[in-house]
């Protein structure tokens, strides 16, 4: 049920269906991705994969991961300070690296339509990035701090966090206009964000060390 509706933006209370973690050795979640079977959580010193049905960690890759994570169907992409690493998810080997557009101020990341989409937190931006060179092709402005980023069914969603309240919002990828907001409960912050391609978002919970499954409206 909608909390409020304006001509421009539909606002819902976020429906948190499940929480995962915290995971051993992880004191924060910096990025989240989904490979079709497992959810990957960037914890700082390692990428941890867990089974979303059981919540059990099944793999861990010892790679630096202090911001967003993405999956292109074959490889993982991981922000590590001022670069983005392309990673073999089976071996953990870094196959290539490109500059991150924010040079260390980057936040969330997603893969869609052959490109990386990289958020910049305080700059309130999302960049479309060519994955082989790091070239920024275009930039979408937001009106809030940008955390996680994801695409689903042609829709662009991103997380926000102002230190007190967080939401997950759908924006117009051309104009940046806010079309829909899912307001998280008090105390639940959003770091990474990823869609499962169907009914759920997986939202990183920042310093809680948790990942939360949030229902996608009307999915």
C-alpha cells in the first residue's frame, strides 16, 4: 500500500522480507551483486557469496572490495579504491583493471546493456562507463547521496543514505527525476543494491554487516 503519492513520485514503505548475516570476518557490506544463483557481498577484505535460500556462505574470494560490485554474466567487477577490477569468480584472479570514474569516491555499481553503471556518493551522480577502458559515456544526476545501483526490466534504481534515513528509488535514466521511492525502516541503511531480476532487491546494510531482501513493488 502506498504511503503517499504525488504527481511525480510514488512513495512506499519498503517491505523487508529477510535479513542475511552478519558474516564471519565482515564488519560492513560495501557492495552487493547476484549471479543468478548466489548473492555476492563486498565486505572489505573479501567477496563473500551466500545461498539466498539458506543464507549460508558458500564461497569467499580474498580480493579488496570497499565499494560496489557487479556481475556481467561471466565475470565479477569490483571497486577497489580508485580502480575497478574484473575478477574470475571461480579463481578470484584479477583479469584486468580500469580507473574508477570517481577516483576513490565511488559507491555502488551495476552491469546493464554491456556497460558498468557507477555511483558517486557525495557527488550524487551515476556514470555510464565503458567496461574495457573506464571511459565515462554519460552522467545521470541525482538529488540525494548515491549508494547502490541496479537495473531491472529497463528501470534504473539506486540506494540513498543521508546518515539518518535511507531509501531505494527508481529514477528516470534520462532526466534523473525520481519516479518511485521505497523508504527503509528507521536504522536500516542501504549500501550496495542489486536486483534478482524478478521480485527482490538485495540491499547491503552498511555497518550492520547484513544484506536485506526487499520486495520490489509490482514485480
